[in-house]
């Protein structure tokens, strides 16, 4: 029983991340409706995330951090630029101009883009001749197709609720599509960076810090007035704390953990879960219209998700066989490796020393 539960730790972790992200979409949508600037929101939220995760990184990894070279510094700078500054600003601008369901649905493009990037950089292996490899491809297409149906096909209204949307829908959609490219780039580019700087929590903290500085500069350019930065005890402050603690800090750490264990595509495949949750909550809380297309799309998203996971799980079993293998290949049972949390995210060369070194407990 314990072995079975251990093998599904990455699955449970990713679902928890998606639940948190769904809540962030709804709470942030409300805060933006009340006049909060999305530029200021991103800057504040990253600052909160940095304050939360930095002390943890300092105490847990103070004897494990490698030397910070100039090359590593600039690679982390690019990682922060892509995964925090560009992604977050484009995403929340798109959320501000569209709706929470639309924003969450378009994020389901990430598996396809990440799949292409990871395959191109040889971080993900796909045997298109096998039925399991075909399942991963077909499942991804079905998953994204369902998300697109939720977004672009309305059909008859099932539930009529009143809500006025912005007239900048097209601009918001383009920003959301751009954010998908940036997020996929972060998922893929993170692999070689963590290999060079394997102190996972410290890497996240440094990325957050650099992202905070970058986003603050961007926010000051677009929102120079002091009134835009003034906070009160309301939904705006709640959205910042919630997003900074649970979504930026927690989600970044868990995403890195799951990518290390299962590969970048696995982490991206759980995005549809958040879409389903957001679609339901937005009808109940924000009172948007509920269309038949949303229901049909949700069914396809769930079906595609499980087809992909089925194909990946069985494909990994064929790759591993009876031998221990590289974490890049994504073993289905994480207890088969005795790898510490501070090892490289994706090892390209597996040696006995890498595979069987003493484990560093996450709760250390």
C-alpha cells in the first residue's frame, strides 16, 4: 500500500497545484474587476513568494548550494524573465481582458508546446510506432481540442447568468497564447539550468527574487502613480497573499519536483484539471453564462488527460523494463530510485553513483 501511494506522489502533487491555480484564477479575477492593476499584482505576488521561500532555501540548502558563476547567474536571469516576468504579466493581462475560464482553457496549449520543445531537446522520448506513444500524441490533441471547444464553441446556453465582459477579448486571447509559449519555454529551459544548479529550493528563490525585481521595474513603468500600489484589507490583498504563497512559491517548487521525477511533459499534462475547476467556480461565483460547449469541452479534456497518462505510464514501463533507469525517462514508481531532492532535475547520463546516492529527505 505504501509503495502504491509513493508511486502516485507526483500525480497528487500536480493535482494539488492545479486546485491552487484554479482558486487563484477566480480570486484574481475578482481583484482585477475591483480595479487592481495586473502589473502591480504580479510584482507584489512575486515579492510575497520570494519572502516565503527564501528563508526555507537558506536554512535547508546553506551547505548544498553550488558556487554562483556568471554563466549560471545569467541563465537563471533568463529563466526568471521567461517563467515569471513574461509569463505572469502576459497571463494576468490576458485574464484581465477575458475571463478566468478562457485564461485557464488557453493554458491547455502548454502540453502541446512543451511536448514539441521537450522532444526537440531530447528531454522526452516518444515512439510513435507504439500504441502507447500514439496514445500520448492523440490524448494531447484531444485534451487541447476539448479546451479549445470550451473557449471557442459556445452552443446553446445551459444556464443564464449575467456578467459583462471586456471589449478587448482578442487582445487578451493573444496575450494568453503568448503566455503559453513562455510557460512552455520555462518548463523546458529549466531542465539544463537545474542540472548546473541542483539546489532546487535555492534556485526557485533566486528565480523569484530576480522575477520580483524585473516585474517591479515593469510595473513602475506602466503604473507610476502611488495610488496603484496602495493596498487595503480587501480581496486585492487576499489575492496577493494567496497567489504568492500557494501558487507562486508552492506551485513553482512542486512543479520543479514533479519535472525532476517525471519529466516536463508530465507536469504540463495536468493543466486541464484547473480548467474544469475554474469553469465550475466561475459559473457559481462570477456568474458567467454556461454554454453547452463548455460541457462538451470539459468531457474531452478529461478523456484526453487520462489517455495521455495511460500512454505515458505504460510507455515508461516498456522503456524501463527490469532495470533502474534515468529519471528523464520518467519512471512510474519513484521508489525505484534513491535520489535526493537536491539532485539534478533531469540527468542525461545515469551512473550508479547518481542512481544510488544517499537520499535527502524533503522534510529535512
